[in-house]
C-alpha cells in the first residue's frame, strides 16, 4: 500500500523518550518527503513538551487518541518493548505504515499478533535495526557479499551500553533483559552479515555491578556471552554489558577463509592526542545517539522511500521475529545451562 497523493508522508511518533525524540527530530526537519504530524507519550506532559520543542501542534497521551483526533499516514513506535504489540496492531488495523523500534515485542505470541495484523492490513512495516544503515556496517556487508574475505565462517559482535533503561527493564516479562534491550542489534547483525539463520545458542551471564538490582530481581544479569552455531555451520560470538562505565561500544568482526573485516570503533571521531604524560589517547563514544546519528537518519529516509515507492524494507518483520527468538533462546540457555535450538522457541 503506497501513498499516491501529492505531498509529504505524515508521521506520528509514539514515545517521547530518547529514541523517540531522535526519530521525531529526523521526521520533523531532516527527511525530505516526511512531515511530523503528532507526538504521543503516556505522559501527556512529556508529549506536550516534546511537541513544543519540535514545533508540532498535536500532542496526545495514547495512539488511540491520536488516531481519533489527528490525520497521519505512518506511525513510528519508540516506546518500551512491552507496549509495542498493542500499538503496532492498532496502527496496522488503522491502515498506518509502521516503523517499530527493537525489540519487536516481549513474547512470541505478541510477534504472531503483530505479524497477522500487518499481513492483513498490507501496510509497510520496517524494523528499527539501524545498524543496517550505518555506512561502516553497510561497507562491511558489501565486502563480505563480494567475496573479498572468502567464505565468512566466524562472526564476533558486541554491544556495551553505558546506562540502564528505566525500571521496567528489570522485569524480564516486559524487557527480556540485556540480551533483548542491548544485544538485539547483535543478533540481527550476525544474521545479516553472515547471510544465515541462527540455529543454536549457548549463553552464560552474570551480575557483576548491579548487586542491588540482583537482590530484587534474581534473574537479572549485566554481563553476557553467547556462542552461536548458524544453519550453514558458521560460528558466532556475541557479548553484551550494561551498564558499561567506559562509554558506548558497538563493534563487529567477520573472519572469512581468505581474510577478515572489522567495523566499529570506540573512538568518538578521528581525534587522537599524543603526549609524554598521557601517551596516545582519543575520546570514547559516550552514546549510541552520537555513534549512530546518521544511521538513524538513513533508516528514516528508507522508511519514507518504502512507503512512497512500495519497495520492501531492508529490515522487516521476520528480522524482528528472528532476533526475539534468539533472545528467548539465550535467556533459556542461561537458566538451563545448556545449548538451546531456536526451533524449540515458541
């Protein structure tokens, strides 16, 4: 379903938190062919503040209210994970195109609800895996696809974040923990870079910093490692940490039969300082908002292009489903102490 009328694609952003405001700012002024029509947040004060800052007239406390009172063509969902399913289904049933932040949902049942609603409505659905739009990650993928490192046989992907999300994150029924909120990107990167599906996972986790949280939530962990076997027999390793005091860190290495490609850096920009007293130093990236600023913009542009031309999103609903399956398998493996096949995740 494409927009055939003349004019811009009107977008309603749901969630006025950190990621929601990145999307809202992009749709407000940085994406040709897009118009920010409304902002939604469960806190009407936050929604109204965001609307004022962005110069938008319409602010609402729920997507249902926005659908009743405002006109728009698409919805960008940047709310906490546990709220995704209801809003995606509501948007799809209302014929609105959807860009949904990761993770897709909290449960596989929610994924199935989302999939049915999107398929029935025929709207464009794009998954918010912005690393697929980062220039460095895109270049690495091209190098692999062109065979410059031979057959890719081993991938290592890591994400370490400096700050914890809100308190809802401690409830695994809502968040699925670190593997979902931080490492969803890594699971998608592994599948995307290697061109294969994840078959089996073995994960080990520990709590080394947030001991007070661990006392309240026994299942909580703040560091994790994941060993992966892909369905083409290639191997993978993922590690995650949150909170990570030294900064924001997202890197990938793919080893092939003829070479290796690395993408990502801890450095913030290209400034390197050398002195006798400090040695060789460079600033560390402090936030994913800075590191992937242009990737978020490219992702938003792609979303609008898919709506207006009818092309398929680079990251779609199945990518969100497969990432959540890997998250679920990883958490199950942590508890059981055994490898878990994704085919067993329901």
